[in-house]
C-alpha cells in the first residue's frame, strides 16, 4: 500500500514535471507571436489588434514620434560613447557636411555593439578630420552585426609587409622545388582554421572590404630583407633561397579605413602558425629599429 508520504512525493514530482513542460512551452515563441510582438514594438499592429481606438492618421503620427524618439536616443548613446572614449587628444574641426552625413546614418543604428563602432568612427574623425571617407561610412552602414564580426575576424589575421601599409590576408608562400628548382610548390595557410573560411571571404568581398583577386608578390631575393608586420609585432624576413613569393588578399581602401578603427588585436594561435610558416622559408628576426 502506498504511504501518504510517497503519494505526496509523486504528486510533487508530477507538478514539477508539469511546471517544466509549461515553462518550456511558454519560452518557445510561435511565428505569429513574434510577428505580433514586432508589429506592436513598431506601432503597426492595428490590423492585428483590432480593438484599437486610434485613427489611421493618429497611428501614423504616433509611429513617427516613436521613431524620432528612438533616433534621438541612438544619437545620444553614440555621442556619449564617443565622449567617454575621448581623452585630451588634440582635436580638429570635422567638416559640417561630414557631421550631417554621419548623423543621418547613425540615428538609425540600434544595436549597442554597432553603436560602439560608430562612436569610434566619430572619435577618429574628430581627432583626425578627413580620415574617414563618406564611402567608408556608407559601407559601414550596410554592415550588419554579423558582417562586423566577420570583418573583425579578418582584421585579427591581417598583416602588411614591405613599404606598403595596406592590410593583407596572407594565404601562403610560393617557392621553387623539385629537380633544378623548376617546379612551383605552395605552402598554404588555412584561414578557415581561424574561423575565416573562403565563404566568409566571399561575403567580405561582396561588401567591398576585401579585393576579390588573390595576389602574388614579386619573387623575393635572398640578399634583400623585407619588413613584415603583424598586429604591432615588427620583423625582418630574409628569404633562405631566391624566388620565394607571398600569396595574399588585399583589403580595399574602404576596408583599410574601417580596419584602422578596430586597432591591433592578434590571434595568438594564428601568430604561432604564421611564424612557423615564415621560418620554413625565411630567416626571421625581430625588427629592433621599430
């Protein structure tokens, strides 16, 4: 025979299971619920919630007022973030047309993470007027939060070499091998291993941030050291043999502008593998002069 205590325990267990099932049911939102929620947030739910008491004109005016309030909030947040990140740097006077374009675009930036990036654009232009072009702002406007994350990953892997400061994504080294060194071989660097597969590169190319053609440097001579820079680390690389060349994708001018806003941040694992690859074909030394 079941005791009273056992019965209570079973009942409690059943209630707990029911509560969990109910919680799970309520935490999953249907597409209908989601559409209705978005419509209410944006003041366009009149034909869904038919118990409203406002005319079409009143609803339109209410929506416009709410949009203007949110746009005002967006601009205020971006300017506050910019202000908080400014110190006592010497500042210039941004072009009034630039400020107008900036505010026209920035008022419609709602994501907190994207607002931080737009505050950096404003700070950069205030400190160095003319450093952020209108093309860069328009390109940045078209970027979603996901696009920005993809581009940030690319920036973590970017280097530059020689006298050209444009950021590049190194994809491999081409060298001569085989009989009489006539056969070309390539040591590839797999960017996909660092969360930047070719499909993501294509997306960044489509945004105009990276040029679409893989480039090859001229054949490097063993007698000539080459400056090489990765995220604040400066090296001299000297080919162990003549004829080594570097394969890479180049950031576009707009991509270069936006990348400068993100600063130097390295991927430690990538840096290890990059250094190992360079050491296979170059004599690598730290550039003490820099």
